[in-house]
C-alpha cells in the first residue's frame, strides 16, 4: 500500500503507531498479525518464534496468544516500550522476551537452530537489499530443519498498469515523508526469489490488498513434507 511510507512518521511517535497503522491498513493489519501467528505456530505447541522487527508487538503477541515462546527484537527502543506495556493476551501464555536488537546482530545473539519460526511484518521494507540478503541467510541458519520463515510487507504490484498506478500514488507520500524524517521505506522487490536465493524451500506467496501487500511463507531445508503443514 502506498500509505505505508507514513510508517516512518509513525515510528517517530511510537505511542501513535498502532492507531496509525490500523488506519493506514483500513483495519486489516490485525488479520495479518493473526495469519502470521497461525502459520508460525502450525507445526507445534509451544513453538519458539522470533518476531524480527517486532515494532509495538502485534505479531509477537498474536503468537504468544497461540502458546508460542516468543522473542521480539527491534532496534527502536520507543517501539519496544510500547510493546512491553501491552498485556500478554492470555494469562496462561508465556511472556514475550523483548530485546533491543538490530537485525544485523542476529548472528551474534542467537545460536543456530534457535527457533521453529521466524516472522517479520513491515520490517523488510525498511532494509537495504544487502541487509535483506544477510537477514534471510542468518534467519535460515537460526531455524531448525524445516522451520518456517514468514514475511509480510509492502511489495510492487505485478501487472504493469498496477505498478504505474502504485508508483503515482506512492511517490508524493514518499517525498513528503523523506522531507519530514530524512528516511523512507521501499516496497520489497522479488521477495520470493530472494528467499529462494537464501536457501529456503517450499516458498509460497499470498498477494493482498490490491496486489501491493504480500505474505510469503517458506521453510528452512531439511523439513520438506513435514506433517501439519499449514495451507
């Protein structure tokens, strides 16, 4: 969605982030969080899940509500403070471990095979392409064999007419956001191909919201055909 360039503005006022993203997504972001949580926890009760770029904790808390043991990492301390202030959805669920950590520090912080699933929502569009490649490579090694990778983010629409319309709608917002914050976001290009290049298998893409948003799921090698695979 073109409106997601406004995330940079919202991130500068973390306490308003949730309300802003709810408005920008037309009330649909919660369904994305729940879908990622459903996929992340499909294989096992008590799955170990890493929420990469967790922001204010939407995906992490949705996973915890489904019984997962979750680590949420983000480099934005203000966003993490908002996440920490939220109650765990289920009193019986394990609390989320919130860590102030940049994605480039994954390799140093977590040993191989630490997680059953790695999820990320609206974080890859903040990364340069070389950072995306690094994070995907490290995520693959930090997953158990057959572990799940789940990424939801803004993407470039596939049909050419939609790409042109998307660009025309997006660039004025992107320019204004840059003038106000000196930062911007970029739709992620060729995400399924990048995931395959990082060594993942069973890569499946779901396009949403006028073809400008997607959920991509994949597995680390070694678990092809695992029982309990989610659709």
